[in-house]
């Protein structure tokens, strides 16, 4: 049986967000079972989840300073399309082969990826090529896209990494009246 659950509309208080990466990492281990139950809870839920997640994402993103974090750039493998690599090479007056030699490698699946983690272009938590950053960088943490229910497994993989994801998920638990484990 599917459940229809009410939605409380309250603004997130700035001081209520968790941005300490060591706390996120600890909570990520502690909340494995709870997050699995939440995933199942959302699977059975009816109602507009995408708009709620997008709304929470907008609220949380406004309150979190990514330049104080930079954890995605320090820990994720970033895909780069050939078109992006060509565009970037032109932008910095290098050839594609120079860009590939300096910054990229091919993954096992043949996809171009940035060849260092943390990323070459990160300095003091800031992207030094921000205006030219790649689509994979721009899209993270993917909370403003449709189809959240189909992507929740992937989103939860970054629960302990990204303060935006962590706080959106925690707020989503409250606003959907999920019973914590
Ligand atoms: S290119 Fe910029 S935004 Fe993308 S991972 Fe590197 S530092 Fe981060
Ligand atoms: S997107 Fe998430 S992990 Fe990346 S810098 Fe912003 S808060 Fe940190």
C-alpha cells in the first residue's frame, strides 16, 4: 500500500545546518541503516518529491558556502567530455594532447577523467577555472534535477561527503515525517 504523507513547510534556520565534514563522516557510518530505511520509505511515498527536494536544495545551498568546503573537488573523480577538453584546451591556448597529458586520463570505460584527486584546479578550496569548470562539476550534487527517487541511492553515497546533500536529506526526513531509526 502506498502512503500519502503531509508536508510541513518551515524555513531552515541558518545555524541548524551541519557543515563539519568529520561529523558528516561519522553520521554517514552511524546512519547507514536509517538511510536505507529512508530510501525504502521514499520508494513507497506518493507525492511531488522532486519539487520538495529542489526547494530544500535551494534553501540549503543558499546557506552553505562551498568555498569553505571544496570536498567534492577533493574527493570525486570528475568526467570530462572530449568537447569540454577541446574547449578548455582552446581557452588556455594549449593543444588537446597537451591537456590530456597534463590533466586527464582515460578511465577503464574509456571516459576522460581529471587525473588527480584532489583536482588539479582546486586551490584553497576554490576552483581556479570556475568559469570554465566542467559539466560534471556544475551538476554536483544533482539535487535540482528531476527523478530524485530514481537517484536516491547515488545521492546517499555522498551523504557523508557533501554538506548540501547531508542537510537536504536530514531536512527531507523531517518534512516527510519519516520516523528515525
Ligand atoms: S574543475 Fe574546479 S569545480 Fe571541477 S573538480 Fe576541479 S576544482 Fe572542482
Ligand atoms: S557541493 Fe557539497 S561537497 Fe561540494 S563544495 Fe559544496 S557543500 Fe562541499
